C-alpha cells in the first residue's frame, strides 16, 4: 500500500498568495490531521476549563453534548475523512481532493466548529441550526469525493466505507436535531451509537493495515490473515450497532449487552492472533495493537455495564473513545504523516510518550472513577490527553505543512 507516484510537478517556489498550491493542500491527510490534532487539543483544553470551573458555559446546548459532538463528529470524523480520502488515492490510483476543493471542504468543517459559538442572531438555537447545516454539507462533500474516486476505479472492495460514512452523517444530523428539540437523552444515545459505528470503521481499517504494518515493520515473511474471522466480525459488528440503536431509541426492554459481549470476544480473539512480542520495541506498532486491544476490552466493559451497577456505561465507553479511537488516530496520523511525506517510519521518543499517555488516559477515565472519584479522573485524563496531543502537534505540524522530502507530489 505505497502512495502512488503522480507525475504532476511540484513548483520549486510557491508564492504566499498561491494558497491552493501550499503543501498543506496537496492531500487530504495534511489539513485534516492538522485540524483534527488542533481540535483534539483545544476542545479538551476548553472542556478541562469547564470542568474545573474556570469557564462558564452559556450556550443552549449542554456542555456535555458539545464535548461529545466535537470529539466524535468533529475530531474523529475529520481524521477519518482525511485518512480515507488519502488512502483511496492509493487504493484506486484516482487523484484525491487537493487545492481549492480541499480548501473549501476544510473551511466548511471550520465553519461548523465556530458556529457553536454564534450568538445574537435573534432566534433560538440559531447556532445549532448553523452547525447542522455546515456539518451536513461537509459530510456530503466528503462522501461525494470518496464515492467519485471509488466509483471511477470500480473499487468494489472499498464500497463499504461509503455506508459507514453515510451512517455517521445521518447520526450526526439526528444528534444535532435532537439537541435542538431538547431531547438530550435520545441525543446521547445517538452519539453513543455513532461511537459503535466508528468502531466498525476501526475494525475494517485495522483488519487491512495491522497485519500489513506488522509484517513490514518486523520483516516477517507473511502477514497474519484471518478472512473468515474478519467477515464474521464485520457482520456481527453491524448487527451489534443496529441492535444497540434499536434498544436505546425504540425498544428499551431489549438488553444489548450480550451481543456487544460477542463482538468483544471476536475483537479480542483477532487481537491475540495478530500479537507479536517483537512489536513492543516499535512504537508505531505497539500503539496500534494496544489501541485495537482496547477496543475488545472496552466493548467487554460496555457489555458488563448492562449487567453490573459497579461499571457505568459512560466510563466503559471512554475505554473505546480514548483508548481505541483516540490512540489509534494518534498513531495513524503519525505514521501516515511520515509515510506520505517520504519520511522514514522512525519517530522521536516524545511520540512514544504521547502514545503511552493516551493509553494511560483511557485507563484512568474508564477504570478509576469508582476508585478515586469521577471529577479527579476526568481532569487527570484530560491533562494526559492534552500533553499527548501537544507532543503530536509539535512533531507533526512541520511535517504536515512542508513538501515531501523526496520531492514527489503528495
């Protein structure tokens, strides 16, 4: 899965006013990894100020719903789109979004972030209507760009990513509409469903890249392929997402714990089959494997939360949102930033520390609230997250905003 070699020349010098030709706009991973990293740092920093009482929240949408929206649909959504639009170019050979088109899509994403804080328009929930509008346009634009690439190349093996992004788009829109209608419990159930949809995306991507990355990083003769388990896991995950959604929004008497437990076992089984002790010496490998292991463990905790009052659902879910989604995003952004800019897959020790901090943040947030109290764990995990993403930004901003070191386009 090497980046394709486009023959389009790169100007030796780019004038400041030639914005669309800046390296930042060459491929989608560049602006979206940068924007995602900045949002991960700024939004959690703001969330920490709210938790500690240094900032008061005065918007119509509760702060918890804003936090959930920005981390799930803002941060994770942006990185997922950036990754898929970049990877699709490699899969299909069709050029991805770049230049002014990529700039426009990114500006729409930025407008959605800023719209939360619009005030004084004269009618109730004007900010949320604006967020809903810009988020919907952004999702549709991203899906259309990805669909164009996949359909042009008839890349049927990758069509599955279109309904996954489509489901996230629908859930995002429903979530915001429920918030406008002040149906907060249903809104939270909707974003929780979106987390499970994101785990579906994680499962598909992990099934493709983890065996490949592991074999390549450890110089193994062959990859560990388990296609039957991959297929069973895909359909089981789809069923689990649908079952959970129905149980939370339509039939409250149905308990989704058992089906989530089945999917957890399948993920844990695949994680163990992929495990290789040698990867513990390679941060770009152990970070991905531990983040995937956290998915199986997190789903197991979520399943147990339906049967035990000791384990709270929201605490268990943060093993997935931080330990899986957050840590895998951090590791993938770092790896792709190096690989797609022609840099060696060797990272500084600070990035290994960043990976470890996110893993510890997941453990603190999901397992320790019952032991040392929720507020302390929320604040501690937020601080750990902030340090990790600050280290990422320090390392990757120069990489994402400069040309490839080998002079190729991308």
